[in-house]
C-alpha cells in the first residue's frame, strides 16, 4: 500500500515537473495547493492505515500470548501433577523400601489407580535394565532393550533432572486387550536400596498423550487458520493439530526455526506465507508452545480497512480540490479581471474599463493602472497635438521655400510683354500666374485632389513655356480614375522644375516632358519623365539621402527639391510611399510619385488634414475596387 502511494506521488510530481508551460495564477495556486493537500492526505491515510495494521498485529499478538499463557498454565499444572506422582513414588515409596525383602507393587498400583485417568503405566528399572516393578501390568515384552531407549539414557546421563520424552507408542508391556497407547514418558534417576547397598535405577512414568492432546485441542477449538502446537527444545513436534499430516509428510512446520526463537512474538516467512509467531516456554520441560497466525487471516479486515482509508483519502482529496478551486478562484479572479483590462490596453484601446476590486493589493494595482492610463492618454494627446503642430510647421516651411526667383522672372516677363505691346500674352501669363497661386494657397489646405494638382502643374508649365520660348514640349497623360484621388499639394511642380533645369533646358527644342497618372490596385502613381541629360546611378542614390542634402544650397530650381517632396509625402502617409527615381546618363530621368488611393471626400480630407491616415487605412475607406 505504501509503495503504491509512493509510486503515485512520483508519477504525479514528474508530470507536473514535465509540464513547464506557463499557467495562469489560478491554475498555479490550485495545482500547488492540490499537490500539498494530496501529499498531506495520503501521508495521513498511510499513517492511519499503518497504525491500524500495527494495532491489529499487536492485538493479535497479545491474544496469541494470552492463549499461550493459559495453555501453558494448564500444561504446567498437568506436568506438575505428573511430577508429583513421580516424586511421590520415589520419595515416599522407593527410598523407604529394601528391595531385598520388600516390593513396590502395592504402592505403585495404588498410585496408578489414583491417577489412572492421566497415566498409562508406572515402572521402575535397575541401571542394567532389569524391571523392578510396574503397574498396571508387570508382564514385560521379550527382547526389550530398555537400557538403550532414549528416556533411559537421558535419565542415567543427567541424574539430577526429570526428563520428558516426545510422544511415542508405549511398547514395554504386553496388554491383555492388545491395545497400545501414545505416551509421553517422564523419567528420572532413582536410588535403589538392597540390604543397605544403594544402586542406580530409573523411574518411568508414562503419561497418557491424549491428556496433553485434550489440553492443546482446547486452544485450537475455534476452527480458524490460527493454531497452537507444542514442541521440545530441539524442535521435535510433541503436539500439532495436523499431527497425522506431519507424520505422512503431507504438511510442514517451521519448528526447527521456532526452536531458536525467544519467548514473544515475531513475524516470519514460511512457505511463501507471512505469519505472526508467538513462542512460550513451558516450565520443567523446556518444551515450547507456539502460536501461529497467518497474516492472510488479517486480509479481510485489512482489505476492508484499506478500502475505507482509500475512500476517506479520496473523499478528502476531492473536497480539498473543490476547496482549492474555490479559494484559488477567489484569489485569482480579481487578478484575471485586472489582466483583461491590461490586455484591452495592449490592443490600443486607451480608454479601457479598469477593474477596481478584490483584495486591497489588487484594488491598489487597479487604481494605479487607472491613473497610469489617464496619464498616458494625456501624454499621447499632448504628443499628437505637438506632432500635428510640428507637421503643420514643417509643411508651411516646405511650401514657403518656393523660390521667389520664379515669381520675379515671371513678373519681369509680363512687364516685357506689356512694353512690347504683347497684351494677349501678358494677360495669359497673369491669368496662369493667378491660377497658380490660387491652387498653391488652397485656403490653407495641404490636401487637394490630383485634378487640382494637375491644373497647378499645367499652369506652371504654361508660364515656363512662354519664358523658355517653347524650347521643350510637355504631354499630360492622366487616367480619369485618379483625378478624384487625394494628394499632398505642390508635389508635381518641383519635379517639373527639376526636369526643366536639369533635363531639357539646353536641348534646343528637342526636350520632351511627359506627365502620367495611373492606378494599380490600392496605389496611385504620378510620373514625370524627361529625355534630358540623365544622371549616373551614384547621383540617383544620393538625391533622397537626407544626410547628403542637409547644408547644401541649390543654385537653381524651386529650392524645395526632391527630398522635400519625398519627406512631405511620408509625413502624411508614411513608408513605403514617396518618390522613386530612375535615370540613365543621356537617356533621361523618370521620377515616380507613389501615393495611396484615397478618394477625395470630405471625411477623408478631414482625417488626412489631422494626420490620421492610419485610421483611414485600417477602415479601408479609400479602397474602391
């Protein structure tokens, strides 16, 4: 039983040790409490079971000792009476008789008649084996060698003691009815007197074995598996409830080992069976009474007790597990609810419902988290305002970088046309310049439609064509499905300006500039291509490198430059939007504007003006397949 529980503990612990995945606090508390309570309950159950087993064994040991004590008292009383008969015969009769003239027959017969219920015969022999007297019969069998019989040799060998033999068939005298009895012989050395001369003799008292058998049968009357047997000091069986089976070698007894046992109780293993053996030495004889209780006899009671203990431990464990679940849930539930609040905060919800409750510590954590979230909201609000102001300032700064040189040259050209009385051309340039500035201002808006951005580019190119006397041509190829798309204003003009100054200005009428607009899926592309001088790959890589642009002045152009256009687009839409540049020396340059497709609607424009492109992207309001 104990080994089973130990194996169960090892398996349980190995399972929990092998399961290393992080668990919730409720599972951790529940498992920990369950393991501890299970160990405690199982330990208590094992202790109670072992205590019960020890108590049962002690009770059975005491019961066996009591039976042996009572049996030993009865047996010692019987043997003492037999010894008194022997002593009476010796000290009261033999010592007072002169065998030269007296006989022992009368007194011996009287003593036998008085105790014949327990006696088979009484006899007296000389040291040479000659029969002196015997009762109740005095006819000795022929050819009987008394001298070499065990009881005779023991009496002569140890004259000061009384000797008791093992059971044997009385075979010294002829019975009239030819019946022979099992006897236990009591023998002692005696002094025989003849004419004043003393000689050694042996007094033999044959006790009826059935008397001893009756005494021991009383100890084996319960017909159970327990039994009591009697043996001498050498392990020779004197009485056994299965005596006949022993004589026929159909049963074995561990008497030789028991002969070496001290008085008391002990457990032994015999023939694969565990037994409780109790030994009691009988006085006068050195005989040993042995009580044997097979431990399997306890099996019924122990099995019932084991079942009761298992049920008790199982019920206690079940109740403990339920109690652990309730306690762990009570402890962990507030923490779990607080954890849900934190998870809600992790999803980006800056106004979560923070749980306040549970123990003082959990409530304090909730209030602290609530205060922290409020501070985070305020900080984020401040950062948004600050970044928006910064972005507006950057946008204003970028747009304010339009080179006034262009305005001066345009106005100078208008004055020159008026002086030359080219009034229609002057009116056209003034009209284009007015339209250019109207779109540039856009009532303070930074987000306009692609259509307006293309109008601005056309106005700009109309002015430039007059200034440069049509030394280049320009073509606008814009798909209609991108005209109603949102864009950052003034991003095409700087590309056209660079195409003129660095591409086709010196081509003497062969310069070509092409502006294309098209859509691919959820993206919009605006391209400005020229067939000018082009640039090597190293120069292309440096154009959008902010480190190489900082601190460098530009001799010509708008002053805004490609990097500024690139940064303005990314300020609104982020990566991967912006500019893409492709160029080869003597083959021209293509600058591609990459924008998300966002329909030019009041709601989308308002969100973009507030810098909330992510909200549009997550809602996918701009996608119209």
